[in-house]
C-alpha cells in the first residue's frame, strides 16, 4: 500500500501541476472581464449619472404604516410647512378592529404643498412615479387608468329626479374643496358650458337643515384649482346631521344608504363628511371601517384641494330601512346588509342557527328574548309584570332600557343581541337593533294605538327582508294610557285615521307617538307570544 510519506509526496506533486495548468486560464478570464467592462462603460459613476426614472415595483414600494384607529382627519391651515397636515380624532378600537386594520392595505393620503417648484421625481404611496408640477390633464397619467367609471358623454353629472335623494357622480378629474363645501368636475372634453348644482348630501333631501354641497362642472374659461393632494381611489361626499341620533334614522338615513353607495368599492373608497358628528363616527366606527380602509375626512375643516378619479356626492336610498334589489346594479338586499354588519362585529357566521336551536342538546335551554323598555314615551308601564309573563311562557328575559341601545359603545351590546333568539319592544328606534340578530331570529313588535299604518313599513318589511320573523301585536285602546286622558268618545280613541287625515304625521307624532304609554295585557298578548315561540322552535 506504500508509506504515508510517499502518499503525501505524490499528492503535493499533483497540486503543483494543477496550479501550473490553471494559472493561464485565470489570466485569460480576468482580461476578458476587463475588456467587457471597458466596452459597456459600466465603471462606477456618481449618483447623478444614473437614470432619472427608475422602475417601481408597486408591491415592494407601498409603505406599511403602523395600525391606527379608524380616525377622522381634519386640516388646519395655520400649521407650518413641513408638519403633518392631517389631525385625527380617533375613536376607541377593539382588539379585533386593530387586527383588521393591520390586514388592510394602506391608504393613499399623500399631501403636496401646492407651491410651484422645479420638476422633481416624486413617488406617491401607491408606488406611482410622477413629476412634480404636472398639468391637470397629466395628474393621473402615470397611474394605471381608473376603470370603475367612465366620464359621461353628456356634461350632466347630477341627478335630481329621485324624490328621496339627489346624487352627483363625477367620473374623471374631480376635485374637492372642503372649506367651501364644493366639488369641481374638470370635463374630459373642452366643450363644456359649465353647470352648477347645490344638493343636500344625504338620503333625505327634503330636510332643510341638512347641509348642502355645491357641485360645479367647469367650462373651458374657468381655471381648475391646483391639486394639493392626489388620490387614486374614489371618494364619497355625504352629510351627517338630519334626523340622526335616533338609531332608526342612523341606519335608515345614513348607514344603509352608505352601504348601498359604497359597498361596491370593497373598502377602497374615501369618505368626506360634511356637518360631521364625532359621536356618530365613534359609535359606528366598526361599520365605517369595514366600508372604507382609508382615513375619514372632516370635509368642512379640510384645507386641501383633493383630486380623485371618481367622486360621488350624496347617498343613494331606496326606502325607509330598505334596499330594493331591482334598483341596485349589484342586486344588494337587506339580508346582505345585515350579514355585512354582523361580519363587521365578528358575530357568528350565517349558517349558525339562533342560540336556542344551536344548543338543542341542553335540556334546560330556554328561548331568550331581549325586552327593550323605552325610557320616555311608549313605555311599558307594567314592565315588571310583562317580564313575569314572559318567564311564565318559558322565556329567559334580558331586559334593557332605551339608553342602552343608544349607547355610543356598541360592541358589547351587539354581542348581547346576538345571544338572543328574539327582540321585543314597543314601536320605536330600539327595535332597529334587530339587525344584530341571527338569521331566523324573531322581532316581537308591540304596536301602540293609532300607529298601525306605519308599523309594517318601518319594522315588519325590513325584518322579513333581513331574513327575520316578525310578530305584530296591535294593542287595544284599553292598553293605552290615551284612553284615560281622552275617554272613549274622543276622536283620538275612536278614529285615529281621522286624526291623521286632519293633522298629518305631525299630529300623529304629537299624540300617538309622544303622549302614549302602554299597559300590556299579557292574556290578550299571549297568542302573539305563542306564535313567536313557534317561530323559535
């Protein structure tokens, strides 16, 4: 086999020969590289020698912001340059909302000073590279074309024909000027004569105290205001106020119309609110944050000229607490709205049955009803007796007062409603919380004397449209405190229809809605409860 010394000697000789053979190849390789570099001119250069515009990979260039509450952005023109131009009044946020915020794509709220400056390369938050100082026609030229709406062939951008609401839709170059409550449309053609509209930007255009927004379509002689903030997503400008602060109106006048108007954008839309009510954006922050993933703008205090490719001014509405699929291009329904709201609050999935059915294996399980006792008008005078009667019929009763349903913190209350099989109360805003019930839940609707004509439209039809069961119980005059006040022979008792015909809804509100309380006869009410139990079973 040979000695170890001889083996090492042979190995050393082999290494010498390999080095002698490979050296010339190394020299040739180095020379080739130098020649290649010399011909291509790729020597190290200064920073100014590189190409001015560099490719942008959008997925890698989007900045990731820290999770924040769904806030309300306000602007203050007195701030110094260089400081942030946005101020947020942030509502409370639950841990679930924080997780959702982390999962949402970042918003596009890049601000520009609006001052003339030498051309320079700017990259906005969506990874779009553009040159500062571009003209209005070039504002969106560097971005992917917005395709969710196209400029109309005619210059009319506002539709005032609907008896409930006015709506303006601006496709193309739209610019919002919050401090003057104005939205300007820069037509894509140069043939516009210029028009102007002033609309109440909510779903009830006949309420004179709803704040108006002016919409202008510029003509060729009118200069367009310079953009100070460019956005690639659409925007919706709408008003709060009106009849809000009543839960029914919060949903019927704002939240359902906002869902109808904004849902198609799947969160990629910005809200600009005029006549903002901070309590509203805080109370319904969970719903709002699931309709938009962008910062909400307080339109009245906004000192920016914001430019969007698509702006809607106003809110679409089909009816009182209603959505009509045949009027919705997306075929939305009230069932869609209820399931959307439940998903926003993290409530059980649609296929999960009402609590009583979900726990059939528990022999001691009772159907659970939430009894809403109004605090001022249409009160259940004998509420304690009503609770005893409900328990006698086999219900577990969760009694809450109207103040609870009007609370600015909804999260805990929403889950309490979800834990119930039914919700019961006198005709009034508290019944709107049926939107948080599971599919198949029951609404037990106690209808005061004289308001039967409005009961089904306000609560019965919406309940059925949301996939719920509705039990309507109209009280007798003996169960109304109006009988003691007016007596059997008064028109208020004998002929409510005559009162409505002569005095209108104002008289109905004054007498039947404001002066009346209820003394519920549990014996007479019994068959309605049995019907509710049958629905639950």
